[in-house]
């Protein structure tokens, strides 16, 4: 999952980046409204953590308005020191999906991120379910027909991303961008290798693959 942190206080931004990367997320940072606009124009994000008061061409609500006009539908979690009821209402009315006043608990932030990233069609509560495979995005565990499946951290992140976008065909470039980030050493054949290894562990015996190849386009969780 790829997250954009829009925060002009460098210490906070890099602390969030380190913490989220430790949880397996791919994280970019924008320290002003213009940079945030450029990054979202150049690529896609699964979620944005957005500070209200940021320098540059747009403040937080201004960015939300821009993204809505551009039909960018990623969930937005607003982080701000403005914590009164009126401020929260204003932030939500501006189009934010959730609102967390500073200072906040990192555990609470993670819980809110997971809630925003879950899609009703793919998962419920804290899990995604694809066939007889259940992915728990809090405990980072996977079961198949009720039995534990051991995945590496990167295999889990790949399966989680596919499950979160169940039914969508995701290109190798999308998977590289959202699961491996900007590691220039990672190539398309790396995705193929990880998908092959993943299938060995989660495919239904004698049945349809959990991860389907759409030739010429990419992969999809079925």
C-alpha cells in the first residue's frame, strides 16, 4: 500500500515515514501543497495523510478540493493541531474521510489507516477474504482453509494489495510502485517470481488460482 504524507514539519513527516515503512507501507513525503499536487499528478496513492496548515499553492482543504475536481478518489486522513469540534466538522465538510488531531497515538493512526484502506467488497473488520484465504491486516497473518500459511513480509504485502483491489487488474508497474516503491533494483521479473511463489502457498488445490494472470495486462485477486 502506498501512502502520501503531506506535512511541512520535517521531524513529524520523517517519523511518520519511518513508522509506516516499518509496518510495510510505501511512503512518500510532500512538505508543501505544490509538491503534493505534483506527486499526485505523477502517480497514484492508496491513502493520503494530510496536514491542514501547509505552505505553498494549496492548504489542506485546497488540496482536497483539487483532488475531488480531478476525480482522485484516494481516502484522506487529515492530521492537524486544530482540534476543536468546529475544526473537525470543517475538515470533514471539506471532504476529508477522517480527522485526527495532533498529538495522536501512532497505534490509533494505524487503526484509522487500516479502516480507511479496507474495502467492503474485499474485506470486513480487520481482514480481507479471497476464496478460502483470509488475510489479517493487523496480525499480519494468512490462513488457507483455516490453516496458517507462512509468507515473507513482501509476499504478505503483495497479497494484501491484490486483495484490497480484488477484481481490479493491476499491472506489474502498479505492483512495483505500491509494493516495492522506488527500489531501482526491482524489475518486472521480480513481480513474476513473487506471484509464482505466492501461488504455491495460497492456490486452491485443484481449483482456480487466488491470483489470476490477465495476459498482457497484469494480475488480479479473484
